[in-house]
C-alpha cells in the first residue's frame, strides 16, 4: 500500500500522531533523487527526507525541500541545518 503526497493530518490518521511526531523529530538527509540536488546539479530545490518504520513494516517518510538560497545559508553556517526553517512538504507511507 503505497501512498504519497499525504498531508500531516492524513499521515496522523493513517500512521498515528506519535509516529508522525517521531519522524518530524528525526534529522533528515538529502535523498539525492534526480532533479532535486540543488544548485550543484542545476536544480532549483534539494530534497531531504527522514523515515520511521511502523510495527507492520510500513515506512513513514517526511519530505522536505530547500531552495538554493537556503542551501547557501546552511553552507555559510558550516552545514548547520538549524540556520534555516524546515517545513515538511508531504509524507508518504510505503
């Protein structure tokens, strides 16, 4: 059962509030997905994600996107992601 593009409310309904809070609290990493690698690859955005595993083996993933300007701010702050505001774009359940 793959579902992508879930809002926070949809993710809470399907995975539970505790798991959504858990994935939101995790550090995210770049996905390196083609088309979302930022300025270094000529892309407008960088895609980031964090995941948690549900008891049934389903994976809940939160996706974030940063602009090239946000990436530059992080780079100017020694890669510190706390130097920008992070907002989940969407969730998926796979």
